[in-house]
C-alpha cells in the first residue's frame, strides 16, 4: 500500500481513538477536547510511520501496533484522580490568612 494511503489510515485511527476516548470516558479528560484529539492524531501518525518502516511488509501488524501505541499515548492525558474526586465531592479547601 502506498505511503499516502497508509498515512490517511493512520490519521483516521488517531481521530477515531481521540473521539472514542472523549465519548467513552469524558470525565477522565478535563482539558481541552482539541488536546486529546490532537494527541491521538499525532501519536497515530508517528507510531504508524515508525511501525511501517520497522515492520516492512506486514500491514495488519503495522495497523495493530499503531492502534496499540495510539491508545497508550492518548491514555497518558487521562486524569482518573480528578474524576474520582469530583464524584466523591472531595474538594480541597484553602484556608486564607486573615
């Protein structure tokens, strides 16, 4: 498969991974939505190209490695600690000096 076609497939994987992360667990990603989708897109393109040149010839393995790396790198942004604190209602209160 030619490189531009594979790059488009990698970009599609990244966009789907970012959208899926925001749809499934939006409370884990409190930052801007563009950051999550952009990170997923960049990680899919980068990991796809690296795996394409490393695993020459095996398209299914390249796509599997791309999906795995994209999921792992997108999950770096997740903040489950903030989501758990919001559910429990534990908000830190500051004491201001009078």
